[in-house]
C-alpha cells in the first residue's frame, strides 16, 4: 500500500509545482505591466 501512496502523491506534487510556477509567471507579468504603466518619475531609479 505504501508504494501505491508514493505513486499517487508524485503527480500531485508535480501539478502543485507547475501551478506555483504559473502563479510566479503571472505575478511577474502583472508586476511588469504595473511598472510599464507607471509614469517614469514614479518608477524606482536604479
């Protein structure tokens, strides 16, 4: 039974990792859009 449990858990972990990656990409895209929408004087100067 333990082996079956391990087999069942593996795909869930992969799906969770993919979801996390998608969330990070979406967050980065939103951040980029927010920065692009800002007036130049509001953007942090580096």
